[in-house]
C-alpha cells in the first residue's frame, strides 16, 4: 500500500524502521536503504545450531494476537525445517501482526509489540503506530511477505530478509469505512532487512529494521 504518501517525511523521521506493517510511507525508496549496523558484517555461523540447542527452555508466555477478519497477512515460508530459523520466522511474523493489531486497535501503548521488539525497532514501531492512529485509518486486504531468509551468526544474532507484496493491501477510513484502493506499481513492493536477538525467555526480538520501497529484487 502507498496510502500514506502525505506522511512520508514524518514516517521517515521514525528512525527509518517504520515499514513494519507493509503499509507505510516511511523507509527508503529505490534501493538507497541505509545499512543496518552489524547486518552485513561479522562471521556467519559455520553450521546451523543443533536442534538440542534450539530446544532450550522457552519460558515465554506469548500474547494472543487477533487481527480483523478483513485483514490477512501471509508469510512464506513459514518453516524451513531448521528449529532455530523456524523460531526466528515465527517471532518475526508475530511482531508484524502485533504492530498491525496495535494500529487496528489504536493502541498507543502496544505491549505486544514491546514483547517482540526492543531498541530501535521498538522506537520506530511506536512512532509508526502513533502516526497512523492520528490519521484514523485501519488496514484491510491481504499483504504477502515472501522470500523470507534467515542467517544465524556466531555472535547469536539472526539476520532476516524478506519482501512485502502490498498490491492487495489498503487502508480504510475509520469514520466512513471507505477503502483507499490504489493501483499496484513498483512501489507496492518493499524489501526488509532485520536484526533479531533471542532474549532470556526464548523470544527472538527485532532490534533493528530497514526497508526499501520499490526495491527491484522484490518485484513480481
């Protein structure tokens, strides 16, 4: 969706990490994304952590997240067969859902977002939620997140990249119920790069996020 073109500048102020719902006017455009510190440096894991290591006690009592019936988020792939990477993908999907739920509920405190994010990613998410709440719109339609790829580094961080297809996702005016249908174009596709770290409860929290709207590598 490119439904917040008028708020592009304001969204970009939110640390460049605002395209969490796949619906925003923030982030960078045309391949000029700023690199995430540490996202492309440091040693990669020479081997995937073992299943026994990934099966360490997960003490997290994950919150239930509910989206309205007219909003559908899809994630591909959902699993890879690797337990560590699958945990990263699962918690990333819940992070995205949590942000959208907060927007739909106009929840400016967004405790579920804080469950799945911290540091720069959390700051950006809270600013984004506040910005969209002021516009009095909700999200509707389908957004597809695809080509999700995880790399686990020896220092414990996980790097996640994926694309967002917003061609069937839109915003809806809360007062009138009118859906802002925009025709698809290159800006309907967004690339994302995230850094996640596992906390002491076993949750992979997003700490940094950058995005590029109109990225050629995500065009379909």
